[in-house]
C-alpha cells in the first residue's frame, strides 16, 4: 500500500464561541504545524503559554467531554475539534485557545470543518503515520455496558460502526456507520451533540452547562412534559418558554434533525475525536456498542499500547543479502579511515532513512584500554557509527559526496540499554525527522544487536562542502 504524505493547514483559522460547561467566551485558533508535530493544544491565556499534546495518556476527565491536562494546564471538551482535524485528514496542527474550554459552536464539528476546507491544506514531505491493525482487539467495560472491537480491514480503510442503546423509548436503538474517512465531512461532521430534557434541569442547576443553549444540542424529551415544566427549564437556560414545545416524546421543537439517526452519528463523531488521541491514523474497522468518552479513551489507550509494543519490538535485517553499498563504496563517500570508519555496509536506504551494519571485532584498537580483560564497545563510538550512517544518507543526495564532510551540531535523548561486545553485529537504523534544509540533517537512530535495541539517540548534523586547497 502506497504511503500518503502528511499534511497541515495552508494558513491559520480562528473561531469565537462559548464554552459549553464554563460559559466563558473563547478564541480558538488552529495553526499549521511542521511535519511529525501531531496535534497539540496551547493555553495562550496562561503563563508561559503551556502546550498540552493530544495524547490519550494525558486524559484526566471524561464526564460530558474529554479533558486533557499536563503540568496543571487543562483543556476541556476537546473531542469536536479533534474530530474535525482528524476527519479532514490533517496530520499536524497547533490548537491555541485563550480559555480552559474549546467553544461548543453548534454542537458539532461542522464549523471547524468548513473553515478548514475554505483555507485548504498543504502537503508535507514526511509520510503519514499509521496504526495498521493485524489482529482483532477487544475491549469491554461491564459497568458501563460498553463493548468495542477493532478488526483489520482488507483495504486498510478506517471504518467505524456504532450502536447506541439507552433503553429509552424516545431514542430506541440506533446504528451509524462510516466506511471510510472520506465520509466524515458529508455524513458525520454536521451531527450535533444530544441531551435528554430530564438532564438539562440538573445540569443547569449545578452550573454544568453555563454556555448551554437549546439551539446547540439535540434535546430529547423522554416523556410528556407539562408547559409549567418547560417554562422552568427554559428559564434555567435563558430561553423564552413560549418558544419551546414538545408533543409527547421526541425532539424539542427548537431544532430539526439532519439525519434520522443523528444522535448515533454524533456518537461516531465523538469516537473519531477521542481516537485522534492515539496519535496515528488507524487502518482498521472499529465496532462500538453504547460508547462514551470513558470507553473511547480507554480503548484509545489499548490501541496506543500496540504502537508502544511496535516500537519496542525487535528489528532484524537480512545480513546475507547483497548490500546496497559495500565498504569500498562507503570509503568513496566518507572521509573516515581506520581506525575510525565505523560502517561496514549499507543494507537499505530510502527517502526516510538508512539501515547500515557495523561488525564488532576484538582486533579494534579501543578494546586495548576499554577495558582490559573486559572488552566493551564504547558508547561514544556507537553514536559515531550512527552519525556516519546518517552521513552516508545525507551525502547520497549530492553528486560529489567525496567533496563534503559531516559535522555534529547536537546530540539529544541518548540512551544505552545494554553492552556491545566483540562478535556482535550492530544494525544501525536511522530515520529522518525533518527534511534536509541548508545542509542540516536531523535524524533519530537506534542500534540493534540480535534484534534488541542497545542504544539510541537523536542527532543534528550539517554537511559542509570542503574548501579546496
């Protein structure tokens, strides 16, 4: 399956609204972001303008919305804006907000989607990151009667199927499906949140819907209400009681359904927003029965666990296949020589990175003193080996690599996990973190021995053309 490229917005978009629960006026801005940035919120109203990544591990509340927190900075009701960004297939965005809560707008993702579609998108160089399901993943919350199942899809699409059943005669059992992300904008994004009329009085009296309005939610009357009851509820939400009516059970007359199953479709929208917290686009079919934010987030953590396992999984390369570059070709590219040439062959290389090999033998001079009777390959040379592999990757893009040198500028996130000994074969796997610009090469690297990570680092280097004598 061909890889899709990441994308972001062409320009910033801005929204003004009110927080559903806090009632505060909110200015929300969604800004373009660089490759591999992902989704991040920024509280511009707080000191130092803290950033909160959209990460399911940072969820601290799921009561009537999904709340994220990092180092004391919170952002409430994140699901609708995240659903809009994810549903529009945007990979990277910075979401700035000058209040604790995302504005409710009309109770759906449609206002956000419309703005994104108007400004358009910019394709980026990096490949999109996917979580591709290869086996069935099940989740149950017996207390809330939530069931979720993720299964692989033959075509790799992201599909969702939702069943909503609240044992209520007014809502009954509803189903909604989305067979690809292409359906999100026309069929899901405009579907609004819903609430039962019996809940409004409690929420209003307890200050939980200070920004609530009967026009930004589907209000379901689960029984016949007398006009006196409607008058009281209307007063709690600042609505003239003469404007609201309900004939028996059904939908309050303040709003008309856009789809017969709009409540179920909105639940599907919520799942899209909550699963955006996984951090990757999903290739698989999610089936959800009686979902809610708590179950969605719990399932997102299960799916994110697959990514963690994937990152920690062993990595192997066929060392017997014909190398892409042998030692003589490497020497034609790199200026390093014995005893400081630390790459023996290159096995793989594409636009995103390189896989190279360094064979460790006791004949190398550093083992004389590192350490007597206890030969350990120095960690600093492991980093140098990764850097040389990265240098081959960078120099492969210029027509005369023999006329260039590569210099370290920065090393970050260095970790050594186990010793490298004579007889080991180090597999050097380097991944480009951002496009090469002005000769600057930013890569992350890992060294594997027998499939296990022994060290890793992030490196910034610069390739510079040598001055001629």
